[in-house]
C-alpha cells in the first residue's frame, strides 16, 4: 500500500502564504506598504511585528529569497544557490532548541527577528520531514503561485491542474496549430 502523503503543516502553510503575498494574476502585493504588511503579519499566525519601512523591506527580501527555493523544488535553477539566499537572514534570527519529548526549534528573539527565525525553523523542519521539496512555484509563468504539491510521487508542476495545467495545454495546442510559414 502506498504511504499516505503528509499533509501540509500549519507552519509550512504560513510560509506558503508569505510567498503568495505577491500575486501576478492580477498583480498585487499584500506587503506593498508598511500598513498592509503590518496587517498581513498580524493575521498570518507568524510571531513578530514591523516597526519600520526598513523592516517591511527585510520581510519582502525574505519572501524574495524563498521564491527561488520553490523554483528549485519545481526543478528550475540551482538549489544550492537558492538555499544560499537564506544565509543573510540566518545570522540575525536567533533560534534555540526547545527541550522536550519532541524537541523543536523556537525563535529566541522578538519583533521581526522572531518572524524570520520562525520561517527559518519551519523551512528546517520541513526539509527534515521531507515536505519542503513539495513546496513549489507554479510552472505557468503568468501564475507563479506557490503551492503544496500533493501528487503521489511529488512530480506536480502546476498550482492547479484544472486551471493552470489546462491553460498551459491550451496554449501549447495553439502554438502547435500555428502555421509555420
Ligand atoms: Zn498556477
């Protein structure tokens, strides 16, 4: 019997939602202004808050550093280089091991460092659990939505086969039927 797929954890879903604060279709950025970013963070389930425009920019930079990692998970780009993009966030986001029967990584600071540390701890946990590789960016370039690949063998490439997969197939059909004069 095939092993059941691990569903996305609430923590990993928060990372997914952070990436999807940027939408291309139609274009929208929920972290676009300090007020918007504060509101988003307050309802995100992530700890911490934003004190300045500089901190908003840092949260956006974290999001942009995660995107290439999800591209790499989808088979595009260099995963080593993508992971290196998290390096600038690691040093200033302290974590400690919370002891217990099921020990976990927890943020040691507050404010934005706690937000970033929580995201890093989640990425670490997901990488250990084997679920990180299922977090991907949709292959449809006009979409680029982050999604959790729930296909049995983890080979999904579109956020939703019904929408983007079919959109992609229709375009390829159009391209094939175009006269080649
Ligand atoms: Zn898509």
